[in-house]
C-alpha cells in the first residue's frame, strides 16, 4: 500500500500573520493527539506566530503545546545545537538554513544549520522525542536549552549524562503549582567545563544547577569520533519522576530509527482510516494534510503509571488524580465538525475524550469551554453541550453520561461565581429568554449558542429519563425567536425593555455579534431550520436570503471592533459574498440550502469552496484552522455529507469530492463512497443509492453509516431540480417538525 504520509504537508496554513490568516497553523511534528508537539521556531518575537515559512533563520526546535496563536503557549522551551563561541540570546544564537535542507513531516524533523555546521533530526513520541545531532566538527559542540518567561529549574548531571528541569511558562488558566517537567538524556559524555546555566538576561555561569526566572542551560558535549549524539527526552505535567518514567516507557534504549518507524506507523494507521482514489494528486495532498490536522487536537493530557493506570495533573484543581484527560480545545470551534468526525473514525478515543471532560467537571466543578490546559473562557456559549449530545445520540460509550448530564445541566440552569465558567449572563438569559443587548456584549451570538445548547442538553435529558427537564429545555430551544427581527430579516440585539438595539446595519461587525455581523451570525439555529424559515415567511424567503448571502458583495464595516480584524480581511479577499468560511459560524451556511429543500445550491457552493479555497500549501486554508475544525469541514465536504446539527444523528447530503473513498470503521466494517467517474466539473447529484437502494432523502442517518454502508452518487455538470418541492420527511431534522 502506498504511503499516505507522503501526501501530508505540515506547512499548510503557516504563511499567516496577526492581520491575515491562511490557517494560523504551526508545522507540528507529533504523534496523533500527542501531548508533546515540536515545531521550528523562527521568530520568538512573533508571539503566537513564532514560525513563518518565509523565514530563513532558525532559533531552535520548540517543544510546544500551543493550540492557537490567540491562546498562546505553555510548558514550552527550545532546543538548539550549537558549535563555536557560546551565544545565548535568541537574537544572537539563531542560524541560517537553506530551504531545501529543512524537512518537516508529522513523524520527522530535519534541518541543516549553516552557522553551526550541524544537522538536527527529531522523531516524536506521545510525551517526548528522540533527537539526533550530527556536528561536522567535534570541538566546542553543545546543546542550548532555553525556556520562556516564568520560573524554571535546570540541573546538569554529568555522571548520568542527563539534564533535568521544569518550566512554569504558561499563558494562564492553571493553578500556581503548574509545571512542565522534562528529562533529557545524552548518549555521550558531557563536558563539565563547557556546561552551565544562564539567566533571563542571558548571563552565563558554570554552575550545574539553578532555579529562577527563565533559567536556561548550555550543555557541552564530548562527542564520539562520528561527531554524532542521540538525545532522548521525556516530559510530564506530573513530576520529574513521571517524566523519567514516560521516557523509559516511550523511548527506553530504542534507536532513532525504531522510534521513527513507530511514529510513522502511528500516522499511517491513523490516516489510513480513510482511503481515497482519484486521478488528481493535488487533491490527495490537500485531503491527507487536512486529515493530519484534524488528528492533532484535542491533546492527550493523561499519563501512565508503571502498572498502566491513567493519571493526570489537573489544571482545574492542581492535584494528581486518576483517569483520562484531554486539553487544548475550543468547543465553540470543534463541536461543529471535529467531534462528529471522531464519532465515525475514532469512537473509542472519542469516548475517552468525553471521560476526560467529565473528569474536568468533577475536578473543577464546571464543564470546560476552552481548555488550554485549564479553562481559558474564550468565545461565546457552552458548546461542549453539542459535543456530548452528539456522542450520546450516536451511542458513543466510555464515559459517565449521568455525570456529564449533571455538568451540562448545571451551566444551563445556574450561574457561576467565577466568570471563567458557565454561561455569561445566565440569570438574565433564564429571565428573559435572551441576553439583553444593553447589558451584554455579543448578546445575539451568546443567546443563539445558549438556545442551541439547551436543545443539546435536552437530548441527554430525554435519554436518561428526565422528562420535566427535557420539556423545559426544549421549550427554551425555541428562544431564538425572541431575536429575529422580521422587519429586517436578521437576528438583532434586543434590549431589556424588549426594544431593538438601534442603528442596525447587517454589514456592521461586533456589538451583538461575535467575529461577524448579522449576515454571518443570524443562522445559528441548526436544530430548527424550518422553524426559522417559517418565522421569516417560509422556505422561499429563507432561500432568497441565503442566495443573497452567497452572491452579494463581501463588504463589511468594522463596527464596535474599531479596526479591521483578520476575519473581515479574509472574507473580503474572496468572492463568496458574506459567506465567511474563514470562521466557524459560517461553516453550516451552504448546507442550509439542502435543509430547506434546495440541494443543488448546497452541492454547488460546497464544491466551489472546497476546490477553490483549500490546498496543501502554506497559504492553503481560508482562515483560522482552530484545532482541526476547518480541516474537518473539508473532510466532510469530501465525503459528500455534513453534520448540520450535532446532537441529531444525521448528516446533510452534499456532493463528494473524490471518485472513490473507503472509510475503515473500528468494528471492521467499511463505508464506501463512490461516484460514476470523475467528479471534475460535476458537483450536482442526480441520484443516490444507499446499499444498492434508491435514496431520496436529503440526509443520511448515523445508523446508516456506523455498521458499514455503500453509497453511490451519480453526478452531473448541470443542476437537477434546483428547488425540489421536497416533503418534510425528505428534509433533515427540524425541531418544529419532529419532537
């Protein structure tokens, strides 16, 4: 079987900046969902944007846990091989490199440093790595280990040929006792006379142990005749002893080649869950690069005892506790695409993730909203509601569903004293059925997310027999109607007294809306699209509005932001009207056409978006990738279906991108998706057969898929029945139709 890793380009989306995102990604070298990730650092001063593919100076190989440049890094440090005079500050120690001598793959990193005449290679484990450094000359060879702001400790142990230490560097959201511990072992003797410590001012001393603010170390090497040294590293958030155990368990005495072979296999197995056939090699590169990005987050945060028991440091209470934990995820982003994809590809791992989130609730008292590694409280809503609801209705196991429901119900009905947790303005929402715009920022976006969250929590209530709570939450799931201003045809901020917020302009961003305006944020009613259509005057009215959205000019006004944020720039740079695919609230918009009976429009716009805006290049993504969510959108577009309403086990039908796709399920079954030949220039679906039977509905059930399925699409280059007069039974779930 042909290697799938050859198609993956970790540089995808890395040509980004604060002002314009082509992905805002990093070129991670890591195991699938691995706790420790590694990236080249080319510009420490860039903050969250510490790598750019146009740079030609290398500052060090960075151990990173950054989930987003907007969230920042934690537990991070850099490692740099060096020869010649000692240089410690980041501005003085960097080395140039030739572009063709930088190789980055998910399982392997390689760079040749011109200045130091040295080559650095790395292959990752789940919580560490193996590095191989080759120097042209053996004299004055060393390794520099440099942490970031925060308390740090370094101990050089020449007897055991080891560097141990910790760093407390973090961007927030953790208890005071947080630390990332590490053990770095060398296979050659250390040169004690050429080893020492440096402080935050880069003043060196030749002591072998130090503790303080941003303490780093330089380790002189007594190289063998080959000029080569192998370094083995283990990390832990629990203790130094656990870091050593992780090193022993994951690396031990195995060679660089053995670790790389294992890393390679882990990625080939992961990517191999989906096999595609198509004559277009570029499309394969885009697909498998996107699948790689989907499988980086959320990050494993638990570790293992010697007898195989899961334990973790809790970023919620600062204690060492039993069980699984996953971190570095914004549920506002990932509930839409990533987790529904996991339910198909990795249901067992998804169950473990959910076990981890239940543990987070038990340890901190509230369900997480944006964990990195503790609660960062970014973005509206409590969209972990949808993650649990979707898993629950699909029969995902491995977690305590009653405890999950308890945690979800808590933030649905009660306010948190700590503003980081729960729903902002919960008491006002419970009183009015919406957040008043004269009291709360982003009131429309938060309200719509709360409404949808209520629907999602209701699905668990129904399943575990809480009928009164189910009725309460389902009634609240209609609260979106409070904010629909029929006179303008958009969701609009409403004041405490029931009056509309003045100065409405659908092109104006901010104020009542999060990272968008009325055009982008009025359609977050996934659970009741037909109810929304009926309130607007019927399917035809909503169809006209959606058509206008996709075809009008991509204009905007900066509104309450006061400056042009990158999402505005990205929308304006493409000709997709007000469809801001660069940001998550727009993800489902093209699928709304199918939801109201106009599938050809969905087929056209999804295909156009996938083909024109996604590539496996440094400029290859149309906006923030955000923990795999944007790339998971592309994977679903390629499959010809989309989870329009997580919490309902259905997938709205689009148009497949490849001639043949096979999805390997954990139960040994397969989902086969095939077309009647090349898909090029043929986005429109004429007929669908499911398991050799005609399929007329505009959606697939999860039950149609999880035990294996054979789906055949007959594609055409012209639309078929653009506005089919579909019956309600042909349409995807809508709360107003089926309760």
